[in-house]
């Protein structure tokens, strides 16, 4: 099992910049009983967007690539070729 989630950089959050949200991955090999955070996190650093959260990921068959949809400020952004 793989989970893609938003995490916070506490040091940046305390600076009140609003740029503390990143996208990361964790995986489970025991049916979700325990989780390991991927060593390469964050897989998608914040590119300078105030709100950068709520990832939804799907495989786009037509282009043969993973696509991530994120809530970014007051819009929705599509990120291609995640992994």
C-alpha cells in the first residue's frame, strides 16, 4: 500500500510564510498495520504556493503517466509525471 499525503515543515511554518506544505509518500508492506516514510520525501516540494495540499493521484492511461491533483490556494493544479 502507498499513501501520498501533505506534510508540514515546522521550521517554515513558524516563520508564518504559508509555504510549509509539501507532498510526501509512505508505504506499508503489512496491509496498513505499520507505515514507513519514503526516504526521498518530500516527493513534491512546495514551489512557492501559499496553500499546497490535499493530493489526489491517478494513473492517466492515455499518456501513461501518474497525475497529481492538488488544492493550490483557491484553485486546483495538475502535476504530471510524479514518479
